[in-house]
């Protein structure tokens, strides 16, 4: 045999760490999910405590399940499979440790800052700038560790799972950096450098691709490794998996704008997003079929083995949510579904079914191998499977019907041509039974999670005193490797068909990575540049002026409390929208909105034209205790806004940051606190004169009222009357 | 004159379609390459890679002398 065999060991200790992190954060993230589901059914559970209110906990839930649970699950599988697919130990144990602890630190920081109200107000990119920098650093550490491992591999060919990992690592870095570019206005406060339409465009370019390259491609990589492992046979078609890979990379990156149909985004952009989304049907279903057909001839094993059961449901859920996604991206379907619970049901099919079940299947397979013992209870795993499956079914059917119900009620007209349900609250109350069913479904899923943890714990308890670390022997890759293939065929076409070029890519990680990056960047630039640089896409409106300093402070409170999680600020040009909320929103209205606050879900009504609809006192009473105004309201109260002092002196820093972003602030550049105080006095007087509490002039609530009363008024104001300078 | 003025007049709005064509061509090239009959053996080999934790499946020798 080869005399130059090298000896090495796989590093499984790091995999065990990531495995535990996956479980622990999954349990926490899902528990928070259950709590916020309960808060929608029983608003009293907001408890009038700032850090327990829905608007602050909802981002915590999404961040925890995406970046903590799914993220750690990806790292668990990637660290296990990469070493074995490359026949080498990870590049550096130290970098592995920095990656692990760095990532957990980020999660802890997220869990602290989000409930405290520090947020950038961009979905799944809520974390503030110091944490964003930390994420970038830790991600680079992971990338160095991963690419270093590729470099010292002992396999020539890179297995397709690794391609998916490479694409994920490269793309997530690009997405994260460009969407989070912002100007700091304090240690935990920043403003997006993009405004309005452009910010929305960047956000959903990021948001959709976060789904693609954080929840889809990494997990497809895991599927292509762990499914053959569990089934003990190779993937059905390796060729299909390669095609799956390239089509996903080429198409996904374009799909983001389908989140912005009928908004102020130019129509060509959302049409482009829609077309690419529909094309995604092909690779997604190709991938699903590839996964399911791998089990052909092994269905008997599926009956006996809970791991394969988890995989079958995971792959089916992948197929269902990737069928549904393109369907929802079609403009007319989207008109019905957007802003409703339908989208919530859609993402939970994907997250609970695809990501959750793939992670569970993988960990049940890994646990006995990593802890070098038998799984504590096969029966308990089986029970987990059934509980979680029924949990998903209960959850999604309830929330699908909630989405459809609300979407249909919003657009319903009666025989006289008026909105059939003009009171928004009526469309909320109709959802209550569905919200309770969701609580039931979520509880089942969470119960399964607890069984999962107990099973893992008992398995871990029966581990050997010391883990065996078998020594592996393999030959190094020779540097003088030469492509020895069949004789070079004559004729360009024949040579091309031999496809040496693609083979060469596959074997050169650097070239390959560059190719992926090029595909992603080219697509992004082609889509983004026109929105940013062609003026006709965002016509300016002369009467739109920057927010006053006090309104700006109020806007930051709106952001702090997470109001955008339940209220949109984007009226679509559809008759039932304009009848309900007023004049539709125009791109030019948002040119000073750093960040944009269009929102993606209407748990409450749209606020784009809220300004001037109600007296100041109405807002004070409504914010303090919404049920005083609307007895059936499910909005939490914000009584602390009536007692918290407004930080007037801090407003200057906010204005300064806005000026850096090019917002024309005029006098406020030097005099923001005084201007804010003057406006606050006027509002406090108007509240008092309407019979409300006196001396609110230095409280947060006046800033909030100032902001809410400004919303959507500029477009109808005469251009000469400058709102910016108004007292 | 700002960058946005230049870009506005550069007529870039058709670039999305241009990119679509470029991507379509890239896709066709890859599809042809992937389904080239000469690669069947190589892919069969690659598809077995996850199943063996110990022995490299596509080691330093080329496929010609590995067997």
C-alpha cells in the first residue's frame, strides 16, 4: 500500500458542543414563540412589562430559532460531515472554539438587547451595530476554519454537500454586511444608510436570501450528507444534486422583491422577483424528489426508524413550502396573502417541518455516535416524531385559515359597495379560535422538544468514561496531481461535452467559491443598481420634509417598542386598501425613512396615514391602555411611556447621524433639543386642553404622539408649508 | 452632476434582462456538462463519499490508475 499514509483524528468534541447548543437554544426560542402566541390570544400576558411585550419578544423568537437553533444545527452537521467528507480534522481547534463561543456570545447578546428594545427594525437583521460587527468577525473565523479544512483535505473531489456549505458561508457574509450598513448614533443605536424604498429593497434582498442561504442551502447540504448516511445508500441522483445546487444559487438571489408587491417599490423589480421565484419551483422540487427517491426500496426502514421518518417529513415540508413560496410570490395571490397570517403559516411549514425535522433526524442519528452508546429510547424518539408532526399540522392549518379569513375579510365589500368589515378589530376577533389552535399546536411541538432533550440527556448519561478517538489513516493529496483522462477528443463540442472545465471547478475550492460569489454578486448588482441609481424609480415629492427632532425621537420609540412587528406603514394601491386606510403610499414619501418601517404583517391596522386621524389625547389613552379605546383590542399597553423621561439632549445625536446620511435638517443641526422641547410643550398643552393629564411635556409619550400625528400627512400638505420647521 | 445622474442616463434598465440571458447560458452550459455521459463513473464514485468515513473515495490517483 501507499507508504506515505498520514494519521489523524476527527474532532467530535466540537460537534458535541454545537449539538447541545442546538437543543438548548431551540428550546428557548420555541418557548418564547409559544409565549408570544399566547400573548396574541391573551393580551394580558404582556403584563405591562416593557421587556415582555410582544413587539420586543417577537424578534427574539425569530432570531433565536433562525440563528441560534437552525444556525447551531447547521454548524453541528457541518463540523461533523466536513471532516469526514474531506478525510481530515478541522483546520484549527482554536478557531473551532472561537467560532463556537463567539456564536453563543452573539446569541446571549441578542437575548439581552432585543427585549431591552435595542433594534435596527429590519426583520432578521434587528441586532444593533456592535453585535453586527461581532457576527461578521465570528463568521469570518468560521470561514477561515472551513476553507482551511478544505485546503488540507485528503479527498480530491468536493462532495456536493460541501458546495452548499460554501455557498452559504459566502452569501451570508455578503448579505449580512450590505444589509447592516448603518451610521451609529450611540453605543446601541444606528440608522440604516439606505432610506425608504431602497432600504426596503436591501432588507428583502437580505431577508429572502437569509431564508435561502441560512435556512435552505445549509440544510440541503445536511440533507445530502445525512440522508444517505441514515438510509445507508447514496443519493438518488448525484447529477440532479449538482443541478439543484447551481439553479438554487442562480435563482434564489433574485427572488427578494416578491416581498414588496404592490408597495412603493417599482413594479419592474417586484415582477423580476416574482419570475425568479416561480422558476425556483424546478430546483426545489428536483431536490425534494432527489431526497425522497433516495429512500426507494428502503420504505420498510422508514416504518421502523424514527430518523428516516423525520427526514421524510422534513423533505416533504421542504417541497410544500417551496411550492407555496413561488405561489405566494405571484402578484395576485400575494395581494390576498400579504400582511396576513398566511405568511406566518408558510414560514412555520418551512421552519418547523424542514429545518426542525431535519435537525431532529440528524441529531438522533448523531447522538449515539457522538456519545458512543445507544440512543436511550427509540420509542421516545418515535413519540417525539408523532407529537411534533401533529403539532405542525395543527399549527399550520389553523394559521392558514386565519390568514385566508383575514385576507378575505379585508377585501370584502357589501352589496352597497362599502367595506363589509370597516372595523379592523372585527377581522382580529374572528381569528381568536385559530390563535388558540396555534397555541395547542405549538405546545405539542414544544412537548416533543422536551422529550427530545430528555432522550439526549439520558443518552449522554450512558456515555463511556472516556470517548474513543479512532485514528484514521489516509494518504495526502499529491501536489503534482495531473488530470489523467481519456484521450483528448477531437472537435470543440466533444471536448466541451467532456466537461473537464466543470470538473476542474469542483476540485478547486477557491475557484469554485469565486464562481459562487460571482453568481451571487452579479445577480444582486443587476437587481439593486437600477433601484439605487435611476432617479425615475423614486420620484421626489416637494412637500415631503424630514421629521422634526421630536418626531424623530418618537420614531425611535416606535422602533424600540417594535410597533412595526404588528403595524404596516404601506398602503397598497388596491381599492379595499385605499377605502380602509386612505391614499396609497408613494415611493417619494419615504426618502427620509432611515430605516424604512413598512412592516410585513398587520396584526393591527396600517398606520401610513395615521397622522391627524385622532386627537392627541386619543393616542395618549390608547398607548396607555388600548382597551380603554377599543375593548377587544389585543394590543399591549405601553404605560411606561407616560412616566419615562424623554432624553431631549440625546436627540441632537440622532439628528447629527441623520445629517450624516444626507437628510436636510436646517436649523435642527445645531438646535435639536430646544426645538424638540418647544414642540413637546405644544403637544402637552393640547393633551391637557383636551382633558388629559397635565405636565406630559417631558415624557416619552409626547414624542410618540408627535410621530404618530405626522405619519402620512406630508404628501397632502402644500409644498410651501414646511413641516420640518413647525413647532 | 452626481453619480445618479450619470447612471440615470446610461439606460441601465435593460440590464436585468441581459443578466437573465447570461444566467440562462451559464445554466445550459452546466446542465450539458453535468449530464455528459462520460462522467457517470465519476459521479457514482462521488455519490458514495458520505458512506465511508475512513477511506478517501477520490484520492490522489486519477481514476485511471486507482482501480
